[in-house]
C-alpha cells in the first residue's frame, strides 16, 4: 500500500542517518590544522577527518561543523581551500557552483601557498571563496612577487576586485608594490584599507635594482 511504501522509505532514511552518525562518533579521528599538518595541541581553524566524514572548526570556543562525508577524497590545498570528489570549500563552507575536478590554487611565484586567496576552476576565478564573475579563468594568474594582485588578459585585480588604473598590455609590476606604466613609476601603498598610489617618477628609464627591502632607481633609494 501507499502508507507502507512511505513507511519503508522513512525507515531506510533513518537507518542511513544512524549509520552515518555511528561512523562519525565511533571511528578514530585525525585532526589536520589549517596548515595541512597533523598537530597537537590544536590551533584553530582546523579540520577533523575520520574514515567517514570531515568537520571544520573555525574557532576554539565552538564545536566543529560537519563539512563532508567524502573523507577518503579530502584534499588540502592551503589554509583555507580544500576539496573532495564533488565540492570545493573555503574555510569549511561549500563554494556554490565550483567544479571540484578542476579546482586549484592560482600558482604563487612566491611559493607561499598558505596565504593565496585566489583559486580557480574550469569556469570561474575565486577570491576568498567568492567568484570573480568578470575574470577569465584560462588566462588568470597572480602578479609576480605578491598574492593580492592578479590579472587575466584583459584586466588587473586587487583583492578580488577589478583594478582599472593599470592595464595588462601597458603596466608591469617590477617588485612588490612598485609598478611601471611606460615612463611613469608608481608605488602602490596597500598598508591601509583605502589604498593609495604614489607617483615616484614621470621619467622612468626602466632600470632599477632591488636589494633586500630597498628599491633603487636613478630617482633615488626607496624602502618598501
């Protein structure tokens, strides 16, 4: 009958839930910090991985939140981004619409993958887990020497937002915060939320040296 069919369906669902929770709480757990290392004591944020599930703990005074049942395919990318076989996550939250099979960090020229806020899949680019819909995934890359500037073939991006003051066809990041646009030399100050561009020279000849934290041109010696 219809009633018995509904009852059987509810019974199957109940058994599935019981089985999942039995795995969660009875199997041995592995704790992985946000830097991808098994550790004790634990410094949040961190991931808790069993043979049946993955949890994420954002803060030490909160309980870990369930993330995924796919612990066998759980893969750590950096301190914020992880993937399983179906989804990509940023700090424990599923990134809606992201394609796990092609999801990857944007390569860092600084080899400091822990702090990279940019990632991409086949279709989109992401900054801190949010899609940059106007960015082109196939040509998107980080600007050399920093992790907050990036560009595709059409535009520059600063902290995930389009940055129209520089153009990929003309502008070049020389080192850290120093940029050249033809004969114009700029220092881009990102120390404050309201970022400032400071003009250093309007007759830059393209020659410079970088020694430790010092940037040297014919116009002077500047400390980063």
